[in-house]
């Protein structure tokens, strides 16, 4: 009986020990499962964060690509309009050239008749299409041919007749000159290569002063006291000057003026202002693949105006000034005090937002970076300043003659932080910094 009691007691003790081990193992397993669950949750959080960052990069790249596509579409539309205008002008020239050639032949014949009529004995010819001239009596002509001078009254009538013929000849010569000019214009138009417009782009409600109508620009004299000079030695994407203050308030008007000297065959980027949603909120730039002798003045991409800068590409110092007002979309472009381009309806009612990245010498394809060496500025800048209003012509002239900055400048070169090989040079006068 005692053995039986011991066996029962031992079996009960073993069952209790087994139950305790099972309970202990279950707690360990629960702790292991909780740890695994925490690890899986952490991995999911990391994956979610990485996925969000990747989606943000994709969204940014997509927005940038969409802006570039809009810009290219705008340029293609502009080129299409130019081609259409060239075709219309070519058709008009062809329609006018035929009658002009016939008119020129007729004018040559009339000129030959005039020369013959100007000789004594040939006064009876009358120009075609004109009122018949009063014929002289035959007797004085016969007397003159026989060597006897005509009478005084008839001699005066003969001189009057010859004077009228001379005036008629001068009129026909003028008409011949006009026809020649028309033909020369037609030849110039036909010689323009496809895809290369002969003149700068024209826009609606824009008064453009054509290059051939401008006299040679006067070179500025000795200009001193404009402050330091920034030297951009080459087209490396590392060469940039950052205006870290940026724009603290939105702009509904602006003026950008600077002294510029560049040895490059294109202007490059003077200023670039980008925001998160648009990398071309305000850009003044040219590039090596653009229209020769031109630059783009961009406000709120894809809106821009193409401006002539041929005079700036001679390696000498020139003063450049751009003004714009949102009220009527008016803009003005000055070089060395001369108004070279003007217009209205350019981004009327638009406001350039604050809070973006503002740099000199490089064009931003994304906020604060993605520079392209083909759009970099190479040369020197001096006296650059930005205003939140449109300067009047008198203030522009004062700047161009070195009489100091008008009041209220938002930013100047003193606010620039230099990167790469950009250097700041102190010059008493600009001519000593060439």
C-alpha cells in the first residue's frame, strides 16, 4: 500500500512538473512572437518611409519633366508660328516680286527715254502714265538745230520743259530705288536658313526696335564706384553665386540691372530663381544652343520674351537693365541707356512668389541645383541689383553713367555667397577690370 501511495504521489508530482514546464515554454514563445512582431513592424515602417521618399522623388522628377515638356511645347509652337510667318512672307514676296520686276523694266525704259528727251531735239517725248506735257513750237527747235538761238520767251519755255523732265526723271529714279529695296528684301528673306529666323521673335502688343534701325551703341566712358566685380572664369557647374536672402515677399514688379562683360559667343545665365513647383519663376539667360545673339527673359515658365543681346558679346563692359510690371504686363530692356525692346501683356496680373532659391551664373533645373554648363555665365558682373519696382528711364540712365543706385534695392552683389572658382575682385573703375 505504501508503494502504491508512492507511485500515485510520484505521478502527480510529475504531472505538476510537466504542467509547469508547458506554462514556462508558452511564456517564452509569446515573448519570441512579440519580438518577431516588433521586428516585422519596424521593417514595415522602414519600407514605408523608403517608399514614400521614392514616391516623392518620382513626383519631383515627373513635375520637372512635365515643366520641361511644357517649355519644349512652347518653343515648338513658337517655331511653328515663325515657320508659318516665313511661309506667308515668302508667298507675299513671290506675289510682289513679279510685278516689281515688270515695273523695274518699265522704269528702265522710261529712264532711257528721259535721257534721250533731255538732249536737245528730243523734247517731244512724254513719260507713260503722266499728263501730256505742253509741246514746244517747232520753230525754236528748228532754229536751235540750225545754230540760231531761240527767242527769249521760247528759250525760257524750253528750260521749263527741261526742268519738268528732270523732275520726272528724279521721281522715276526714286521709284526704281524703292523697287530695288523690295527685291533686296526678298533676296534676304530667301537666304534665311530654315529654323533660323532673321530677326528677333516678335510678340503681340510688343514694340520691338529692330537691329537694323539702331545706330551703333555708344561705349560707356569711365565708370567708377560701382562696387566689387564677380569673376566667373569658366562654364563649370560649380561656379555659382547664391543670394541666400532670396525673395522674402512676392514681386508684382521688378527691375534687374547690372554691368556685364563676357568673351563668350552667348550670354549665359545672369539670374535664376526657382521654387518647389517651378524651376523657372524668374530667369534671365542665354545658352549655346539658343538663337545666336539673343537671350530669354522668363517669368513663370513657360512664358518668356526673346531679347537681342548682340551688342553685349564683344568682351567690353555694357550696362543692362530689365524692368517689368504685372499691372499691364509692361517690360523694358535697356543696354547702355538705350531702349532696345519693349512690350506689354507679358504675364499681366502675375506675382512671382517668395521663398525660392536665387542664384547668379547658373540656370536651375531643380530647386538649388541640376545646373547645365551650356547655360553657365562666363565673364564679369558688377553693380548687380534687384528692385521690387520698375525703374523709370532717368534712373536707368543714372545707373548707366555710374551715379549710384536708386533707393529701395532688395538685393545686391554684397549679398552673394560665392562657390566654385567664382572670385570677388575690387576695382576702382570698371575699365581696369577687363
